[in-house]
C-alpha cells in the first residue's frame, strides 16, 4: 500500500464532509467540493471480478433506496444521478436495481443516470413480486409465471432506457411455479437478446441446483455480512461447487457495521430496522461487539469501519461482489475505497476468527419477511 493511498484515506472524511455540506449551496462551491473529494480518492483502485463469466467492478452499488430512504423521505433526483455518475467515474460498473424498488421508480432513476455510459456498465434488475405491470402497484404475494416474467422485462427495458438487462434475477422463489418454467422464460428472453445473464435471490438450495441445471446461473444474491453469515454454510459452498458468483446485499448490515448505530438509536416509522429483532434494545448491545471490532481494524488499517466490513467480504472469495446501497455521496465515496484495503492471509485468518467468536443476537428478519427466503420451487407435475 502506498503512502499516497494512506493519506487519501485519512483525508476522505474531511473531503466527503465538505461535499455533503456543499449539497445545498452554489454550483461553484459544490464543484470545488467534488474536486476535493476526487483528489482525496484518486489513488484508490476498484479492480474487477468475475461472476461466472460476467466481469464487473469488484464492488457495485445498490440503488434500491434512490426513490425513498429508510425514513420514507424522498432523495433529490439530481443528486442520485450525481452519485451514479460519480460511482462510474471512480470505476464502479455494477449497478443493482429491481422492479420492486419504488416500485418501478428506481429503474427509471438508474436508466436516466447511466444514459451517457450505458454500454460501459453492467445493470441488473429483478422480477418476482406481484407488481402491476402498468401502475407499479404491489399486490400480495409473488408472480413468476412465464408470461408475466416476459412482460415484466419489457417494462424494465423501457424504464431503464436500454435494450437488454445484463443480469436478471428472480427476486424471490415463487412456490407456485417450477423453477424450470422460470428458466424457460428467461432462456426465451436470452434468445431475443433482452437478457444476457440470470440469477436467483434468497432461494432454497435445491432450487438453486435445479435452476442451474436448467439454465446455467451467473450469480446468486443474498444478504451476507459480518452481521448475517448464513450463506457461509448454505449458498456459498453450492456457488463454489457450481461456479456461480455471489452478490451480498446489505453488506454493511443495514448500516450497522458503519458505526452509525448504537444502543441509543431509535428508528423512524417505515424503517425495516425498527421491526428487526437484531436491533431491539436488548439485542443491539451485545451486537455492538461487531462494531467495536471493525472500528479497531479501521484504526489499524487507517480506514473507515464500513470499508473494513466490505474488505472482509471481498476477502472471503474472489467471486464475491458486494453491492452497498446509499443515497449519500460521502457514503458512496467511502464504499468505493474498500477494494483498496489490503488484508494479508494472516490478517484474514485473524479477522475471521474474531468475527466467528461474536454470536449475533436476534433474528435477521421478521418472520413474515423471512418466509420468502429459502423457498423451494415446486416440482413439475
């Protein structure tokens, strides 16, 4: 690691703070702040990784909340476009969306944001929730009927202002539709050039195997972080066996691993963390051991806690590509620095042992939400 990179890390918070403060002032001041951040992060290298045969930046960006935040406020659309542009300028080429985000609106924001460099990035979207194709209204349950998938993708292409989805996921497994039928619909879309790769999210492991057999998968998406390590004994070994990439969503533990949450934090109505057992007052206190761990390592590596959490994920497998989401420019810039954190073999072993020694208290999701994960698709009759 060069001295210049180390100095850039030390300067990040000052520069990013300046940028955040400039968000509501003159264009000249905002431009000056952006230039300061650019200088502070100039030595960082994003790098590239492979999800199956698909090459992407070693870290991506989730755009899920760019139409509304956890607190149900609405971010400024032009600022979301600036974040997307700035991410691309720093080497991030992997952008994750879904029809359910908004619904529909996040795809529009992403399509607008990448319009000038569409052919230089990989964009994903997801189908599977029961969403009205025209209005975006969410209805109960799931819908992965083949005819619905094809119409859903047509809508995605219009909203994303593109002729193809680079990586299309089934968002959740539909317990009414055999996965082979889903694969057949995706295969038809591939034959038309409208979809290039496909994947699954939060699926049962037998469904994962059946889907890959029917139509080879490029990637699997699941929650994975120091706060939730379930995939280590489930999806990740199967992905390694089959040559499938792995994309962790919520890689910062819904913001917990950045150190922004403590035992006095209370969440706004509409914030999913307000109903997650792991963030209740009785559970959050013991879980703060993870926050202290990443803070200790951040000081040791002259980095930020969230960067340590992301670097740890990327150190687990060379085909893991986290997609931290944000609606804040300073946070995006901080996340973009994570691939520059170098962990030696000995440091990875030490950090892994420390993470494994901390028992996380509380369930990761409410029962009603968890019920949609680890589902097995029905067999064909």
